[in-house]
């Protein structure tokens, strides 16, 4: 059931491609709107119902929440910046390498291993994602590729911190703090790069709200919830399904029929995710116990 809920989170995130299609604002402006609405929707709820938990948070936990939000904002910035130098297909493939960063970081920090079936599943899902995006034509510069790889690394840090903190902080409080930090990061990056945050139509604000509700609260928040129960590598692998769901929305709402390569790639991705979900894997230490010797306290009511 938990794995199914995580899959529903991918469906939520995949709506972003459909919503952005109707926007006239720059991508980074939409990220600021998205993070702002997500934080505004969550912070009052967290303040009202998680006040005691907030008071119990240690400085290390608050700091890691802030760092997690920082890397989420940096991920969005790097991903959109890479699109200025390389194709969408190339960028997506390179950003999808997040799963390899996550698997390596989790092994180094906690000893959490991916089993042989999980490794095969990750490889299949990655190969399937390449098949899906190849239909767009891969091309671009080395600079764009390096920026996209940086975006993958930033997202991996965000995912790993979530895997570690979700053992001790509730989903609502964790995501509220992270989205608040993500908003501040995205807004600072927009101001530093001269991207205008105002002067856009009301429609773009509604799109930003839609991104916050469907893609962030019902998408990334579900991933954060799942990180308490599933391996970080599995959560990263499941994200390979995003272009598959996006293709489905394109068929239903835009009458865009995907090419055969997309369909075949989607089937390979589904097989890879199924293998990764079935895999047991191993681990020397549980993630909640150590970050290079830093012991974490698990809250009994963390959900």
C-alpha cells in the first residue's frame, strides 16, 4: 500500500508538465510561486497542530531542514538553467541520474544497500527513461550537461536528507520547513539572476497554486512521507515514471499521442520500478541511527 501511495505522488508531480504548458511566466518565477503557495498552505497547519513538535526540534534538525530546502531550490534552478544550453531530453536524462547519487550517498552515510534486483530495476528504469526522451532528440553542450548533473546531485542531497530526517520529524512539519527554505532559495536566485517575479497575469498565479497543490503537496510531500518507510533509492527510481504519467495526461487533455519509443520505454520503466519495489536489499546500519556518527532520535508520532 505504501508503494502504491508513492506512485500516486509521481502522478501528482507529473501534472507539472501539463500546467506549465499554459503559463507565460518564466520557469523560475513559477518555482517561486509554487514554493510560496506550498509554504503558505502548510506553515499555518504545522503551527496549529505541530507546535509542540516544533518546540522539541533540535538545532541540528532545523539546520538540516533548511539545508534540504536550499538544495531543493538549487535543484530547480540548475534544472531550468541547463535548459538554456541543452535539449529537454538531454537534461531529463542527466537529472534522472539522481538515483545513482542517492544510492551512493545512502551507502556511504548509512550502509543502506540496494540488492541485486534493485540494481537491475534501477538500470532498467534508467534505460527506459532514455528511450522515452530519445524521441525528442538529444543534443546540447557540455556546459548544459554539467549543470543538469549538478541538478541531479542537488536533488539527491535533498532526497537523502529527507530519508534521514523523516525518521524523526513528521511529514507536515518537515515539508513546511523545507518548502519555506526552498521558497527563500528560489526567490534569492530569481532576484540574483534578474528574473522578474511580478507583472505576470492572474492565470500564472493560479498555475503556481496548482503546482503547489498537485505537484508539491500531493507530489513531493508524498515522496517525503514515503522516505520514512521506503529506501531512498526506491523513491528516486519511482520518479522515472514521471514522463510516463505526463504522457498519459498529454493523451487525455492535449490529444498528444506518444510515439512507439515512448510506449516501449514506459513498459521498461514499469518493469524496472517493479523490480526495485520487490528488491529487499541490505544495510549495515539503519538510516535513522547515523550520519557519520550523528545519532538521531525517532519521534513515536512522526507520520
